[in-house]
C-alpha cells in the first residue's frame, strides 16, 4: 500500500456496487465531486466486508456500553 504521504482522503457522498463480468465494481462520488471506480475480485471485497463488520460491531459494542 502507498505511504500516508501518497494517499488522498475523500468523504463519501454516494456509493454503489455492481457485479460486472468476473469482478465487482464500486462507484464512489466524494463530497468534492471526485468520482472513483474501484474494481476487485469477490475475495478481495469479501475480506473488506469482513474488516468493516469488525469495525461496525466494535462501534455497536462501544455504544451499548455507553448507555
């Protein structure tokens, strides 16, 4: 992966996903109007979904503990 100096951070305005042939595409529009398209295999995106689930489950646990 690129170093932090080589990375631009965008805030997502809208995102969509679709299966195209043998890969999955995620189209993203950022708040500043920048448009990106990410292509990945099902395995790559499944790993990403797993990471996101861990993060979101952790956020849910933190919110419940605060109540």
